[in-house]
C-alpha cells in the first residue's frame, strides 16, 4: 500500500561515488565488513562492525534471510564465424527453453547459434521485449552447460573476471536452491558463527527464496520513478516462515529483513494486515518513499547504486533525507560500496 506522494524525482536518488569505493574484491575474511547503523528514532548514525550484529538484534526478534543460490549462468562461446559471444541465462521457460540476455545483439537473432564446446550450442528461438531472448540448447541441457562452461555472473561494476574465491564468497553460507543471477548481497556478510551466536541469544532465523534477476542492476531512466517498468522476480515463502512471523508478532518482537530482496518478497506476500501467505509467486513491487511497510520492521542492506530501485526502497524505509545523509557519511568515511562492500542497518 502506498500513501499519496506530492512529488518524487529520480534525480533525488542520485549521488557521486568515487570509483575507488566500489569494492572489487571481498574482504579478507567473511564477516569482516563495517556496519553503518542508522537509528531512525534517535536520528543518529553510528560506525560499527558487522560482527556487532550479534548484540544489536534482540532476543525474540526474527531475522529473515534470502537463501537463493547464484547460478553459474554466464556462458562464453563463439559464433560460427569464430567471433566471441556471451549469454546470460535468466530463468527457465516452457518447452525446455530459457530466457536469456547476451551480447553482441547480432549473435542472438532468431535461428543463430552460439557454440560453447563439445557439441553444446545455444540457439535463439524468439526475440522478446528489450534485451531478452528465448533460447534452446542443443547437444546437452542448460544445467550441463552451466556445470561445464558456466561462470558466476559478477555485477557489471566489478570490472575483473571471476576468480576461484568468488565461487565461495559470492554465495551466502546459507545458500540453498539455485535460481539467481546475482547474490542477495546483504547476506554475504554472515558467517556460521554469527548465525549460531544469534540463535543462541534467542533470535529466530527464517529463510525465504527470491530469485534475483538482472533487472536488479537496471537504473531508473525516467524522471518520475513511478513510471519505471519494474522487473519481475519469483519468490517462495514456506509455511514455517509464515508461522515464525506470526509468532514474532504475538510476542511483540520485530521482523528484520536481510537485504532488499527479502523485503520485496515479504511485502509482496503480505495482505493489507501484514499477514503472510505461503507459496510461490511473482513480484513486480516497486517500493518508493510513501510506501507503508506491512511486515518489515528492521533492515540490513548493502549500499546501492545511484538512481536504482534498491536505493529508493532503502529510502522509503529509512527516510529519504536520513538515507542521503547516511550515504554522505559512508562516502566521507571510506565505506566500501555495492556487492562486495560494507553494510548498513536501519532500525
């Protein structure tokens, strides 16, 4: 549910980030990131470490994680001419096909094939909206292609090729069912030890699954963000999480969403009273300032791209002015930004 908004401009969510603050590699050890604490009630900012989360989440509260696993969905091949081509698989489609993106565009015209190796080929069978295509595999399955030839699709602002360490560090320690082309990056900071510490202190930990798509990196290009065509993502919420949320409410606890993906899934699955419905669904929910949150009380998130729907969601939760001030503080303090960067807690 949204409230009336007098004015809203995409330019309000722009900022200048020094290139050296875009984290190109993960921290030396998982969980070693910094944590910027924004307290909405007090109107304060506090520099902390992510491991401090063990003392910041009260007993009786619920922490919700997105347990999706990143696919090795980036496939590098060659056209019959020998020229290089690239395909990014997005999600399965009917009739043993996949929705995909790729470059160069000329390589993904209908009927053209990209050769991966050992007889495995990708054929474009339909041109869809924007950069997406429907493709079919020959000489093997998509799963076989990803297993044999696939690479992790690191975000476009990481300007290096994937390394062996990325296979571990660009997955959360609780990753389960593969289905995403980008990691739920707020979850990358958690270690088994931190999760164990939280549960020992009486914090409930629940999981959901939202398949992060490439649209998560798409900037808002229209002047009014309400006109932005929001990307669609699939999510699954199980009955155990529905009961965990209800039990947390009964005891007066708060629901902590780890990442904007968890927020979108929880808010999309809730009715107007905040009661969750279990099952699988699709969401195109665009959360902008003025949105009334029905489920989420606290948010753990990374720092996001300018003019992005993710930054707008965070601003809706934390307050546009407060979040803008927090980003200025983070830039001045040398925080690391984006997927392999530091984290922010809004309470």
